[in-house]
């Protein structure tokens, strides 16, 4: 039986990530365990930016292994679950030329359009995850995907 295509289109991924508020970032610890941390994020032109505290476990893990995955999802019942997983290297974005735009996007998304208070919070750092792979699902598409599959 053919597999159902319930993935999000690139535009749907962009639209979904623009409004969602929390990404769960999975890194790899030195002993191989995969800690997962919820973080606020912004998605700009296909790059996931996060802000976190320098020296925390995720940052230390990324120094040892920059590869990570971030999951963003929503839905309350099985038939309305949807989400995106982005996987790739994470790097320090302190020198990213888009950082002013990233900061503005954080302000718009999380602080009512006000400048984010990151400069007042101790040890804040920005990172960017450059997706090498993106996977997605939208269970709301199951009925249409079944109908399309059965029509072939």
C-alpha cells in the first residue's frame, strides 16, 4: 500500500514556524544522552534562531557536537496533530549580520513588539540552526491523502 503524503509544503512550514512559540532543541551530551530543552525561537528565511543562556547544558553539548534537532508541534487530538523537525548544525550567531532583525523578530513574537530584554538578562547568547533536513506532518491532511491514494 502506498504511503500517505501528509507533509507540509515549504510555504506551510514557513507559516507554521512563524506563529509557533516553542521549539524543543535536542543536543547530544558527552555520554551520548539526548537532552531536550524547550526554547523560544524565530524562523527567518529558513533558519531557526534561538536565544539561551551561555554555559548551560545545551551550549556545552553544542561545543562538543554542533549537530542538533529541533521539534515544533501542536495539536490536541490525534487528527489535528502537526509539526516540523529540523536537523542540522547549530552555531553561535553572535556575529550573524541578521542579528538585529532576529532581535526585532523576537520582540515582535514574544514581547508585544517591544525590544526584547536580552541585554538585561545575564549571559544571553544567540544560536542558529541551519537545517540540513526538514521533516513535517499534518494529520489534518489524512482524509485527503487517503482519497488521493485510493484514486490512483
